[in-house]
C-alpha cells in the first residue's frame, strides 16, 4: 500500500505550528541532500561583512565583491572611507547598484562604528543581549533586519535567521509562510519560530534556501521539474491542479 501523503499545514492556522515546524525541517533536509551541508564559520571580518552586505543589496555577489575591493584599494582604511568625498566613494563602489544611496549610508555607518570603537571592532556584538545587538545594528544607516541578522549569524553565531528575497520566495512557495506575510522583513519572525534556535541549523536553512532560490526556484519560470520539494510545495500543487 502506498504511504499516505503527509498532512500539509496551513500557515494561517495557529494550531498548525507543530506541523509547520516539521515541514520546515523536511524542507531543510531535502535541500541539504541536494546542495550539501555547510559549516558555519566566519568568512570575513565583521566590519567587512557589514559593509559588504550593504553593498550586496540589489546587487550580484560578483559586483558586491568588486565594489568592496575597489573601495578598499581606493581608500585603504575605515577612516579613509569615512572621510572621503562622498562622490568619490560612490564612484569607487559603482559596481554595486545605487551607489549614490549606499555611499552616504556607508560613511554614516562607518562613522557610528568608529565612534564606538576606533579600531572598527564589532566584537562587542557577540556578548550584547540579542535584542540589543539587533537594535544597535538596525539603527545604522542602510542596515535593515536582514543585514543585521546576517552579521550576527555569520560572524558571531548568534541564533538569528537572515531572510533575503530568495529565502522569502522559497518559503512562501513551499508553504511555510502565510500569504499575509508580504515582505522578507516581515518573514524573519515567523520563519525563526519554525526552526530550532541552533546557529548551525539556521545558517544551513538560510544557505540552502538562498541557493535553491538562485538555481531552481527563481522568480520567473521556476524549474519545478528539477525541484526536490514538489511533493509538498503549495505553489507547485496550485499550478498543476
């Protein structure tokens, strides 16, 4: 006898929380089987991560890297970045989209960091209460909840979940989020509530959904024929009837 399909929870029903948590972990397992397990380890210094993540907004990874490298080659220190003519900084980070917006935000953010630590040392974020760390980061110009969460998780293994457009899109389509959750920012709390508060799990969930959203679950014409989630994907079932 064929195995009965699992119950598919309704994200709009409060009593379905446990079923949604099971589905979130199933999603992570399936994507980990496809893309592999990743080790949570700092990839960059925290200040590098912070500014690079500002540069990455609406920008490809390759252009983010180019923009950061050009900025550092041009100015050579955080004091140099802070004190540069804003037009020169915007020109240096031009590979990143919207440099005219990001340049003044980066300068104001760098200035705030240097006021707190002349060495631009963000290690104090490791020991601050989590709510305070998030509040301090999101008070910086150009730093939203995704950027703040990414710095805290990637650099300090704090139990937060960065939600970008890819993580949001995959989560919505597979059925982990209510249709009332309209933005990636609004998705942070409900997705975090579905997962164990373990940094390694949160990191792998973020990375797995990010990669899946880039490779298969793309915005237009998702490649459902190659997707390991179709058996339980709300969006796929709606398309095929």
